[in-house]
């Protein structure tokens, strides 16, 4: 015999309903409490995180929303010398599993103060936000940022630089904007550059910032060498750690001077790559309007490579390439010893020979083209020297001279000393066909001159 189900007592149904409504009201109340206390809760969370990292900071929470949080009057670091300040920062967060992650940052009036050290860039208290157990070098974060009037001041061993940045995009891959930079003068390897400015575009791909735009400098001064104001089109890409770079530049300069010699203008291009300790530079340079105490030239050019290495003993430079000088005009005073010798010979048969030689020489010195191979090693520790190979002079008069062997000029304790062991051959343009065989002798040279019929 089946027994019908009895209906649940009315009191039990009401009791469960009351429990459900009570729990719902409690939950809503808790949410309301959390919502109205969200600023204090967020403030406590932020302060705990700052304390955990031992970061000094002050700020004012202006808005805490489900997605967007806004803080104002941000100061990180010592208040008297902060590492970062900002008028306001807005942060968008999105769900990430059981937690949340920062998706976007918008900021205004950001000021960051950093320095370049042997270990890379450091921004003081800001560095503490990195994982302390991580040995990874500096890298840009995977965050979409919108920056208006963001500025960075960097102190480096070479001088200080100020940077202003406006733009938006993923800081690690996709950021685009405009950048302005100014230096108060940079010093490197015994050279000092005057105040320089850069205004151009910045784009970041795969963590590598790329800059392109005009760079202007008030000039460059090295030991015994200087370059006037320059303007160049710079195209440079930095590594994702900002410790190395590669790029190219086309430039013009308002003159250059060295040891009493001057060029009216200089232009050319360079390709470079390196870091703070080593740099490789490919040079293609032309100069016009050369002047010196006893010479002038229409133009000069150099194509070659420059390697720079910072050592414990200073900067070591190795320069190799092919210098050329066009339409060189030398003072006739270079032939004064020949004139003097001619006058001392009186009416001897050698006098007309020397007079003819002096006349051909003066004609040749009016316009000469010079070319050679060059190797120069300067600075640092070790031998310092200049080496010229394949040196030749071709005059418009038809005269020519060839250096068969290399000419070395070596730095000694008492100055620079020339070293030559080889032949100089002369011919054409009224000069005799001759071979001058030189060998080192004491502090100079001794040799033998062989002349064809003249």
C-alpha cells in the first residue's frame, strides 16, 4: 500500500527563506561596506605593498572604481630629492585568473630622475618594484601607457641629459610618440660636446627603443682638435637593456680645426654600433676649404673605420682608412733650401740643374693630389703611432712622387719621431727621374739619391 508524500511543514519553508534572505542582505551589506570603504582598503593595500618593498612614497587616492583607479600628487623617494613625481596617474585593471593585472596607465606631469651606472639605468626607489631575486637587466614593462608631458632627467658619467616624452602604446612593444632631449654638455674619451638638442620620433618594438630625427650640437672639442656647430639626421636603435646601440647619421659641421689647420665646412655620414666601453664607427667624411700656415687645399676626404675602447688607462682609438687631399697648394718656401744651395754653387755645372729642379718643384706645389692608406693607434696603453702606406703625390704639372715603403711616425717620450726605411721615387713635370733611398740614422735619415740624365 503506497503512502502519499506529506507536504513540508509551512514553518520549515519560512525558516529556510529567512536564512536565504538574511544571507543575501548580509552579503549585500558586506559589498556595500567594501564599496564605501574601498578607498581606505585600497590605501591600506598600497601602503602594505610599499612597506613590504621599503619604498618611501606619498600620494592621494582620488578615485577607486571597478576598472579605473586614480591617484594624485604622487611622490616616490626622498621628498626633498624624489625619484618620481606625477600630477596624476590613472590605472586600468582587468581580471587575470583569480587576480587582476594592470592593463593601461595614463599619466600627466610625470617627472623621473635616474642615473646611468656600470650596471645600467637606475631610478632609485623605483628599482625596488622589480623582483629583488631577479638578476635580469632593466627592461620595459608590458603595459599600455598614455603619457602627456613626461620628463626624465638622467645623470651619467659623461654628463646630464633631460628628456621630454609624449606618446602612447605598449611600452615593451608598440609605443609611439615624440621625444625632445637636451644635454648640458657630454664628455667622453678626452672629448667634450657642447650643449646638444634632439627633437624626433620614438618607437619601441620588442623592447628596443628607436629614435629618429635631427640632432644639433654647439660643437665638439678634443685635445688639439675641434668641430664647429653640427646638425645631423640621427637614426639610432637601443638594445632592450639600453646598454648598447646601433645606428647611422648624416651630418654637416660649421668647420673644424686642428693644430693651426682649419676646414671651412665638413659633411659626411657615419654608421656605428657599440656600448659605453666599446664602439665601432664606419666613417665617410669630406671637408672643404682647408687652410694652414703654409698650405691650402680645395678638399679632403676620408673613408674608413674607427674603433674606440675605454680602458683603465683611458680611451684607446684605432683609425684605419684611405685619406685623400685634392688640389693641395704648398708655399714656395718649402723649396728655399734648394734656392740657397743653387746660389752657393756660383757658376758650377750643378747650378742650372738645381734652378731647373726648383722651378719644376714650384710649379708642382701649386696643385697636388695626395692619397695614402692610414693606420693610427692613439691613447690608452701600448704603442702609439701613425702609419702611411702607398703614399703618392700627383701634381697638376705632371710631376709625381711615390713612397714605395711605409712611413711610420711613432710617439716617443720626447715627441713624435718619423721612421722610414725605403724608397721615394720622383718623375715627370720637369722633375728628374730619381730614386731616393732612405734609411734611419740617429734621430733622422740618411740615404742615397740616384738620378737619371737631367
